[in-house]
C-alpha cells in the first residue's frame, strides 16, 4: 500500500441563497478539473451587501485531494 500524498487548492464559491450552497458551488466547479477530492476546509465566510441587504455569500475553501500514483 502506498502512502497518500495530498494537495490543497483554495477557491471561493458564491451563492445568493446560502453559505452551504456557496461551498457546494465551489466544490462542484473544482470537481470539473480536479479528481480525487477528499475534504473541504472552510477558511473564510463573508457576504456582499447591496441596499442594506445580503446580496450573496462568498465562502473561501481549501479543497484537499490525493495525487495520482504514477
């Protein structure tokens, strides 16, 4: 059995409805080009305000994935 080697990338997801949707959007987009995603670490949460109301959520996440064995 080989040791797993991991890499992390940082991305920011956004959503007009919720923090959870912002995280899901970030993971879904990253999954289009990254294989073997193993975990998500929420680093920062913020929201954009327009007209004194939350317009959308922004969540910065670090996505961990295993590197392929060659």
